[in-house]
């Protein structure tokens, strides 16, 4: 039976990728199979020898199923189980849980329980390239509340907390209940998508790009679309991110994302301005070509500098989403 289920999990995406299935005759519940795979080649000198090396890159393999059920009176239940493949010795297949949550939504807003994107992860980081951005992203034991389109406007608000009295997620946590929380507010409309966010942990648990951990981050993120022509599939999006990493310093990132027809050009810059370290900077260029809505190739390169240290990274990928 297990073999049949495994086979089904891999056959369904090819046959009915992205299709929603009605689970009940009256259509009150449904489930959707989805996922993506990205494979390619990487060329970089970011290694101990600081020599250029080319290697195969298994960027990611992800498969998920999500669904919802109408409960009446405008109330809906929903769930999401999202599996991923992590490279491990003597391991194959989907061996990691990326997201796994259940919740309720209605006129009151949305309540979500389980492993999921934090409010910080959802609201912040609108710049296309943000390797040095930090924050807890998809931890477990999260209780999250969202309220979108407040009063029919473009404003939205969200909070979450990690209920971790056993300190399994936040190692060495100080409290016997919530050991981390996020809050954010955002606005979307008139070509703007803006957010303000905050994340805090009871101990230093938020890892930084240059080593060390902090317990508090605050930031702002904005994306602006000066023009968009859907008929010609043409648009330009500009983005800027700022984060303050407590006890360390500041992070800045900006990017431009230009789409035209089946192609997309991207450029970006990011910097870490830490008090006790030399400025860290990274410059990005990228290009995508879409064979279809779901399948595209991507070439992207990054040049990094910090003091007298310099390095580069190039990736060539083929990706399919279903």
C-alpha cells in the first residue's frame, strides 16, 4: 500500500499538476496538489581553496497538498502540508517538512496553527535578492493571526508567537510559554506594497549572515510598480528593504525587476553595516526565460566583497512549478 501511495505522489503532479480536486459531492471541500523542482549547475570560488569550481546543484524538490472546507456561516477550515528534499548522506526522497499547518478563517480574520512562515517572513523582504536578510522563517509551534483588508482598505495586520515551553524551537528559551513573537502591518494599493515588521525572541536565537545571534530585529520593506501593461506582459517593480539587527547593525537591500513578454531581468544590491565588522556588500544580476507559465530557466550571478575579500557565485537553473 505504501508503495502505491508513493507512486501516486509522483505520478499525480505530471498528470494533473496544480489541479484542484473536489473531495465532496457538494464541493464544500477541496484539495490541491502543488510543488516545484529546480535543478542546475553552480560555478563559484566560495570554498576553502578560493578556487573556481563547477558542480551540480539540486536547488530544491518540493511537493505539497493544501485544502479547505466550507463550515457554514462564512467560516472555512484550511490546511497545508508541504514537503521538501534536503541533501543528506544515505538519504533520498522527501525527507523534510517545510510547512505543516491547519487553521480557520472567516469574517474575524485568519487563525493558523503549526509550522508556517512567520509574520516577519511573509511581510518583509520585498527585494528580489536578500541573502543577508535575517529572521526566523518557518519554525514549528507557531500560532498566527492575520487580518487583511481592514475596513475594506488596503491595510493589513498580523501577529504570531512560538508557544515553546519545552524550548525545542528556541533553544535555551527563558520563558515557559511563548519564546518568540512577530508583529507587522502593511498596505497594498496604487502600485505600492509596504510593510513594517518586528521580531523578538526570549534569547539570542536569530542568526546573522556574518556569525553571531541576536534577539531582536525591526525593519521596513517597500515595493513600487511604476508601470504595468498586462496585455504586453510588461512591468517594472522597484523594491527597498531595511532591517536593524540589535547589537550588530543595519541591513540594506534594493532591487529592480523588469518583465517583458517571456523574459525577466533582475538587478540588486545588499549591504550589512555592522558596528564591529567591515562593510559586507553583494551585487546581483539575473535573467529568466519562461517557456510557459510554469517552466523557466534562470541565470543569476552574485559578486560579494568585504574588506579585501572578494568572491562570486553563478547559478544556471531549470525550474518547473505545478
